[in-house]
């Protein structure tokens, strides 16, 4: 995998992790202001999204 592809994967992974954290905070009613606020399903969705992003970031950083 070349460095351009790795960089794109890392950027996408960071965006996934950030979205996941926002969804977690909205799901546990810390970050108000949307239909997701106070819905625990969004905290679960956010945790899964953040973990997928972390896995992608790890995958892009590993040595071949």
C-alpha cells in the first residue's frame, strides 16, 4: 500500500473516530442539540463507529 492510500485511510479513520465520539456524547445526553440526544442506541452506534475507525487507523499504520 503506498503512502497516499495510507494517508487517505488515516484521514477517514480519524473522521470515523470523531463522529463516533460525537455520537457517544449525544447518546449519553452530554452533547445536546439533535435527534440523537439521550438515545442510548446512538452511544452504542458511536462506540462501534469509533472502534472501526481505530481499527482502520491501526491497519494503515502497521508495517508491511
